[in-house]
């Protein structure tokens, strides 16, 4: 198979840096275009990220000398790639317009950004959970008047430690969910060096995160109707999101109430057996298993378990009865891998295998 040419919008940022590492020697994709703000444009990548490369692995040799383009120069950027990953920090309206401009330039966008998450004909994918939402892409292309260009997004990193664990239990009639997330500082694009106030501290506020944590799962569980995704009406979700002194990995403490309460063993059996299209298609980034349940009472732990399945696996533990809800448990996922760049690369692999991403004519 000929590799597709991939570009990155926001290549100099924390998520962009992750994309660069994940696309090194990727079997489906070859990195051919890097873009960021006008401030970085025109420089070599190595120069543009001088003093702010935040990954533990070095910049790949072949990327160092690549020129950084201005992401707003859509024509110049689009001609260098077959599709783009997007991870830029911009005003929501500007970002919406930028991503649509790429789609209209027949350059599909697989985005980490939140701007289009609630656009009804834009799929918000966790490919194991809702691959059928790609059915709305045809309607989106009709709206944008494109042949191949479209936008697909991934959900917020905060929900990926609990939505994959609730999904295999939906047919027991989940009525309500209370969740508290313990979120890593890389979710704010930070390391300990540039976030000293988090040491020996917990910050009980992450702007906009609780709303996303309560609303985005309902789109993931929504149904495609007449070219749009109609969000599910239930369960009711209430969330609190805390920033904790952890480099990577978002933990979730979850309480859940069912209409038909399942046995504990049945829940664990379903978690361990749960696989989706990425596992069936043997996609390069698909973790196997998708979900790992720990029997040990002190697992999962963020530091020990976030890298399971190369940071793409979802962990669960401490499932036990609750006096107010039916059960409580702990979930964990890696926020910049499964929750950001890795999740987008997995979505792109799925879109590629299904023929939505292809070589430009
Ligand atoms: N970090 C996470 O765990 C995580 C998880 C899920 C989603 N996200 C989302 O992913 C996006 C990127 O996050 P991040 O942590 O990587 O942010 P970041 O480290 O602050 O990087 C921001 C990127 O956006 C670029 N940029 C800023 N203004 C621009 C403009 N006007 N035009 C084009 N590019 C521009 C920056 O380029 P310059 O270097 O040239 O300024 C940089 O490449 C955000 O929307 C964030 O919410 C992050």
C-alpha cells in the first residue's frame, strides 16, 4: 500500500510533537507537511521548537530540517499532503473556519480540537465505540460541496478513561453516572518545569472541562439520523475535573446506576472481552486488549499503567458495590496518546482502511 502524505496543523505544540513521534515509520502515513502560527512559519522545525520540545524522545532526524508553514496559508499547506491532523490553539470561530477551509481544499482534517465536536454532521470518533458515525461524512461533504474533503474529530481527553468502560454496559440501561477526573498537567500543554504551582497541589478547576465531560459522551452514544448525529438523551452525567501533579494520564473515579443491575463478574467479563473495529481490522495503533481490568486493589495506577497498549489501552479496577449508586470503579487512560494524538492517529487509520482518506488525484 502506498503511504498517504500527512500534514500537522499545530506541529510545534505539545500534541503536535506527539503526532510527529507517532508518525515516525508509520505503516500507512508519511509526514510531509508541518504548519503552525505565522510566528513559527519559515523556520526549520528544530529552530521553531528550540527550548520547547517537550517529549522524552528526541526530534526525529528527518523532521529537524523540515520547514514550518503558516497554517493559514491553506493552499500552500494543502498541496503538500493528502490529509491533515489538527491540534492548534485558536479562537473557536477561527478554528472552525480554518478546518473547513482545509476540508474545502479537498484535504480531510482529523482534529484534536473542540471547535467542530458539536457540528451535527461531524463524527466525533473513538473508533472502538462509534465507527458507524462515519456514515454522516457523506452528508457533511454535500454541505461543504466537496468530493473528498471532510472533518472528523476526536472527543476530549477527559472522557476516555470512563466512556469506553460504560459503553459495553449500555444495554443494562445506565441511568446515571457521577465521575471525578484526576487530570495530568500535559492536558494543559504543560510540564512540571513550566507549571511549578502544581507541585504539592491540586487545582479544582479546568475551564470548560466539566461541561465537555458531561455532554460529549452523549454524542458518542448518539444515533445517525438523516445525515446528522442525534445525541443520546441519557444517562445523566455529573462531572468534577481536577488538575493533579501528574505528568501524563487522566484517572476517573466513576459511580454508576443501572435500570437492570448486572452482576459484578458480568461487567468484568464484558470489559475483558470488549473489542471494536480497530482490533478486528488489526489497525497499527489498536491496543490489544482494548480494556485491561486489574484484580489488584491498588490498580490501575497512573504512573504504572498509563502506557499499557503503547498508551492506547484503557484500564479499569476496583469495581465494587456502592451504597448510593449500584457500582463504583476506577478508570485510566493516557491523555496525550489515547486522549489526543494517538486517538487521532487511530481514527485516521480507520478512516484510511474504510476509504475515507485517500491519495489526492
Ligand atoms: N495536551 C493535551 O493532552 C490535549 C488533549 C486533547 C486535546 N488537546 C487540544 O489540542 C490542541 C493543541 O493542544 P496543545 O496542548 O498541543 O497546545 P500547545 O502546546 O499550546 O500548541 C498550540 C499549537 O497551535 C499553534 N498555533 C497557535 N496559534 C496559531 C495560529 N493562529 N495559527 C496556526 N497555528 C497556531 C501553535 O503554533 P506556534 O508554536 O507557532 O505558536 C502550536 O503549534 C488544543 O485545542 C487542545 O485543547 C490537547
